[in-house]
């Protein structure tokens, strides 16, 4: 199963980190559309933030694992674009969960 963890700042619900880990085991490696979809959404979001918000996110990627701590940008417009892209990622992942909930789960946590 793929586990997605989204951590939000309690005060304003800003996304401060996310992690995607595990394998869907929906199909054989190389044929697993659930893993491919989750990977495309999460890695695509990191790439979009770099391209559209001008921020290189610190992230770690390994086989079956992607995690990032999200910096708060001094440029409010860029920070807003970055948060919008992260919220978009959450919506896309929730869409995958609706169809493949046996293979993907999302946990949202709050921190001070």
C-alpha cells in the first residue's frame, strides 16, 4: 500500500511537509498504474514548484519513497503559488484514492 502523509501547520493549514511511501501492489512492477499515477502526481508537483514558483524544494527520493519539508518563501506570491501546487497535489491524490483506496491512503496531520 502507498501511504501519503501531509503535514499542515495548525494555525493556518499551510502544508509544511509531505511524504509518499510504499508500493501499491495493484499490478506487477512496471505495469502498476496506481504506483505510476501517484509517482507522476508527487514528482510532477515537485517539478512544477521548481518551474512555476522558482523554488528548489529540499527532497529525498528513493525506491518507493519521496519526502519534502516545505520552506516558507519570503516572496509571498511565490509562496502562494507553491501552496496552490501542493493543494493541487492533494486533490489529485484524493482522486486516485477514490478509485484505488485499497492501494493508497492519505493521512493529514497538524503540527504547531
